C-alpha cells in the first residue's frame, strides 16, 4: 500500500530516528545515551504525543477504541516512555542495557506503525481527512517539544547577535 503524504512524513521521521541510532553504533556509551535521550525528547516523544492527541482519537471515531491497532499503539507508547525513564535513571552497566532496550523497542514500534497502524489509519480515514489533520499533528508535536530554559534562550539570543552570554 502506498501511504498518503502525511503518513509518509511520519514514516520518514521513523527512518530518520533509526538511521540516527544506527549511525551512532561506534560511538562511546555516554555519547550514544545522551544523543538517544535528546532524540527522544526532541523528536520521538512529540511524535508519539501528536499521534495520541490527534491521529488515534480520530481513528477511534471510525473504529472502536478497543481496536487492536489503537490499543497496541498506545501500549507501545507507554512502553517507550517507561524505557526512556529507565535509561535516564540507569547507572553503570545497566545504562548500556537500558539504552539497547530503548533502541530495540523504538525499531519494533516503527515497524509496527508502518505495517499496521498507518495502513489502518489510511483505510479508516482516507488521505483527504489525514491531510486535514496535518496542521493539528504539527501543532501537537510542536507543543510537546521541550522549551529552552531562560538562560539557554538568553545565551542563544546573544549568540545570534554576536555577543557572549
């Protein structure tokens, strides 16, 4: 099945994340972990929240909220959040195992969405309705992104003006 343009954009996000994770394979443990957590905060979590706030409720209007695709997507999002939290809290040797678990789950989740969720969404909603949801998806993702602290914002502002913070 050829996906609608908006679903292809979501699929491209998956591909970018997985390429980022794979591209760090040779990096040091702390670098891999910090970059994975940054990816989680800036891209993956906002993607999940946009799906939860916009796409899944719209799908639930057409299917039962107990539909397997909806339930599995939401439970997978919970599992991803749990794994991200465990990675933040892990220390020592447990950190590498927690990072690997999050990476593995992220890959599994992307495959599930591509093979099951996105085709179900497209069939139930149609490309026109999905296109109509695009602004809401973007807004929900943007609202979920972390905001810089005031000192970081000040430093960025002064750096743009060519001054030191």
